[in-house]
C-alpha cells in the first residue's frame, strides 16, 4: 500500500488531498512520524523521523495522530481483495503482503491484467492505492513494488542474466536488510551499487561485513532468494506477523512495543476461526542477517491476547534481557502454531475449573475488542 496511514486519512479527510500530511506524534511532542504523504516527503519528511524535525522541515504540514483501528479496518478490506486473486496470501504487515499468483494468472490472461484488476479493486474497496511488483521471488517482488510508487505496476525480469543486469546499477540500499549502517560500511570499499556487490569476491566481502551477511548480500545482489510465499495447501498451520524496521533498531523498548502491535494483529486474525494455539514463536533478524527463532508452549491451549502478549514478552525478554548486551534488530516477528479445534487438553471433569473460567473471560474480552476494532473504534 502507498503511504497507507496517510492515504487512509485522506479517505475521511478528502480536503487534505494534495497537502502534506504527517501521521504520528504532534509537531511539538516527543515522538516520531509513523508515515507521511508523498507531498510531505518532498520536504524531506520520512517515517521514524522525530515529529519536531518533521515540523521544522514542513511547518505547514497537517499533523494527525494514528488511528490504528481505522487503518486495520481498511487493511481487512484490502486483504479480502487479495484473497480474490490468490488462495496464498502472506501478510507481512497491516499494509503489505505477498501473493502467490502462479495458479491464477490464467484466469486473467496475463500478469499485467491480473495486477491492474487487483489495483483497481483495492482502490474501490478501500479508497487507497497500492503499488505492485511481479517477480519470481519475494525479494524481487518487494523491489519491484518500490519502483513506480505511488499507484505503480512493475513486472520484474525473470531470467537470471536479465535480473542481474536490472539490479546492477541500483544502489545497494534497495536490498533487504541494507540500511544506513551497512551502506556506510560498504562505501569506503567502493561498494555502492548492486553491480559492485556482484563483482567483488565473496571472501573480500566477508572481510567487510562478516560471512553470513556476505553470502546473503551476494545472492541478493543477483536477485537470488529462496524465500517464497508462505502457503499451506490444506489448513493454516500458523498465524504470524513480521515487521522490518526501516533502519536497524537498537532501542530495546521500541522493538518491544512493536512486538505488542504484532501480537494484536496476530490475535485478531487468529480468532477469525474457532481454534486454540499451543505454541508461541518469536523471530529476530539482526543487522548481520542472522535470524533467530524462539518458541515455547502455552501451559494450556489459548486464543486470547493476554496469553499471547505474556508469551511474546517472555520470549523477547529471554532473547534480549533488559540488562543484556545492546543489540541491533532488523526484523521482528511473532506467531502462534500447533492449533486445535477445542480449548480442552485433558479429560473432561464434572466440576468447573477456575482456570477455564478465567480463560473464557479473557477470550470474551479479546473478542469484544476485536468487534470494536472491526467497527473502526480505537482501543
């Protein structure tokens, strides 16, 4: 989606169209920009920038606080549209998803027609625009979707030589996981474009960024990625959400708060069906491209946000203790797995179990909050 939060605000404030809009903290508050319209970006405003700095650069901008419940309601409409074009939709965040359209292209005649139809239906359903990248893997699809924003469509090359040629002149910053710190580390060695990464021997690159990062960067520079759209042919076996920070994030509290946002998204999606989870999972990718996963079982099958939050924070606190070594995180993810269709994990009892009563209260609370969010009420 294109500048999704700002675009969402325009659907209920059409008078703001064509004006710089900043979604985030107030202009004189301690806080950051969540996102901003393309008009604001012309003045150098961008996400994660302190709101006070955004005001200095664009004092005539319209500042508005985020309304996550409203954005989620529009996101639900958009994801419903996605399901019309593929049974395999991998949601990455509230405003981004990957679709496997391998088996549905023939229904539309060509990938271009499918993408054009999808973009038009998204606009009708939500009032917002989206940019689409069509490619043989998720890495290239992501790059393609960024080429012609806003409201753009890019069909990437599919042949290895053509992919390498397309990427060669592009700055290394278009690759996954390459932020300001990595760009700064590569620049003194003349590694500025993807072509530079294609030409440098892997052992020399490893001496600069480390072995794991060197192998990943080298593959990415050629458009090589084993990532594919998550797809479960029979039934969904896990529900998860991930967030990739624009820049490597070393503030523990910022990462921790993002996990809580992901928990809310996971819980809301999970409760669309009558099911209970037995396992919680945490995923962390650091600045060196190392990916770590942690998981732990719930004491009993659960489906409420309170239990999900407790598990997510427990996993995070173990992975990054409050008094532990400072880290730098590129991606964070949370999910639940190992589903069953009932909350029972033991033999039935003739007597009411207080634990069951507490669980049912938590579930009713979570479902009530879901209902409020579905109505666009922020909670």
